[in-house]
C-alpha cells in the first residue's frame, strides 16, 4: 500500500490543513492530494505545475485537488487530464468529502512547530485579492476548539505553537461578545503553562487589540516576531488597494512595540508594481522597509487576477514591476543582513528542526552543533555571521 501524498502550496493555513488532511487520509491507497493556492497568477501556475509533476511521478494514483485554486480556477483545473476530481475548499476537512470514515480528530504528525488554524475566510474586499472567493466569509474556532487542537499538538511533541488563519486578527468577530485575538492568546498561555513558545502568523496591524499588543510587548512566551500584512508604504496606493490602514498606522504600531521590546523582529508582505504605482509610490515602499526595519520580507510582484477591481485599473508594465520587486528584495536583504550581524555573540534560544538548523525567538534561522535532536531548545551563541547564521 502506498501512503497518501499531500502536496501543500501557499500559506501557513494550507500547511496546517494539509497536515490534517494527511492524518485523515492515513491508510488510503495510492492517493495524491494537491492543496492548491490562488493568491497570484504565479501561484495558480505553480499549482498546475505541481499537478503535472505529481501525475508524472504517480501515473496510477488517484489525484485530487483542493484549496483556493480548486474554487477560483475550478473550470481550468477540472479540465486538466491529470486531475481525477476536485474537493471544495470549505469541505476539505470533512471526512465525508473524501469518502473516508468519520472519527475523532486525528493525532497530527510530530512537527517542531504546530500550525493551528484558529480562523478561516475573510470579510474584507481588497481590490487585488481573490482569496475571499476561495475561502468564504470569516469564521472563528471557539476558544475550547482551539485549546483542544493545541493540546493534541503538544501531546504529539510540538514545542512551539503558531496561530494562523486567512485574517487571523479578525478572530472572534463572529463569536458571542466579539472577543479580541489577545484574549485567545492569553487563554492558550493560561491553559498550557509548560508551552514556552507561541508565535503569530501574518497579522493585520490595524486589528491588533490592546491585549494582543501587551502580549507582544511584554509576554516572554509570545515570540518577539511580528509579521504585518502591510502590502504598501504609500497611502494613496493603500487606498486604491482598499486597505484599512495608513502608513502612519504601521509606523506607530512598530514604534510602540519596539519602545517596549526593542528586540522584536518585523516582517511584512509588500506588493511591487500595483496598478497606478508611480516612481514616488515605489520610493515610499522602499523607504518603509528602512523605517520599519523589515527583516522578514515577503515581496510579491503584482499580477492581475481576473474579476478583481485592481485588474481594471491602469497597469504598470511587467519589466518595471520586475525591477521594483528586485529593488524591494535588495532593500529587505540589506536590512536583514544588518540585523543578523547584531545577533553575532548574542546567546540565542533556538528550537531545533530536523535539518541541523533551528529558529530563534526572533525567527532567525541558526545553524546548530551536530547531535541536537529535533524539538530541543538549546542556547547557541553565534560567533560569525557566515558560520552560524543563515541569511
């Protein structure tokens, strides 16, 4: 019997869901699942490529596709001869969708870091984004559901919990009393005093409630690492994206956090070449990398998604988009290199992965001495940037 293969593309939420799918389908014979992404046109291209690659490697397997592309690009993917069927995104965690027996929630495979999806869907309407079409309206797990899932992962040996979602900071807005995400993080900390590391996935800074801010600023078990769904550094482009924050909102949030916790490392998503973006707008994007000291940057060259308002706006030419994305990556690489240099000769508490590296609380990737088992937290003091820290 061949164990089921699950290929995960895209976001951390997909990674979390792929683990649950893999566990749910354990024992299924000769099955390949592609958990797809559709956030950009490139993501859809990579999904098609993954389907073809999986079929070539598994010519006799049953190949099923789920994820956002299976919703948004349903006709395109279902027409591929390699695909045997599509599973709806909203039902992909339901055993009935896969014709397997319903049972108690499966114990996840052992991983150093556990991704716990506390929220799904999105109620916003950013002009460039198709994800609400693939994920539906925002919906939250209850506190009790989250605690049960965290406990399952901890019992399986996870040493760090990452709370994730499509719009994770909107957690609770559909629950009675509309609790803030900070209250959920506090509930996890209170329920599991032995849990020493909790991390957040990408967050919308404008939705950070005061309790969550205080936890980022002062709670040592909440990792000093914040990744913002920023998207751009110029207010006019943010308005045209239909984002709900201004540049100053992001600057104020990071300034307040660093005043309280100077070691906090900042990450951000930034889009290069959004429609109507001028040279001045691009310069604002570059300058916010420096102003916020963005050391974990995810740079996305804009690509139009059919059916979105941004696709109907005046477009920036592809060579310019490519050049601006490269300049943003260079700016982030410079900020990251300078930051990593500050960690030399600094004792770091590193959670070991299985590949001989691990991650510090600030999410710096560190090379470990030989013989450190996965899941162990060790103190490492890097002596040189080249020998100890991976850029």
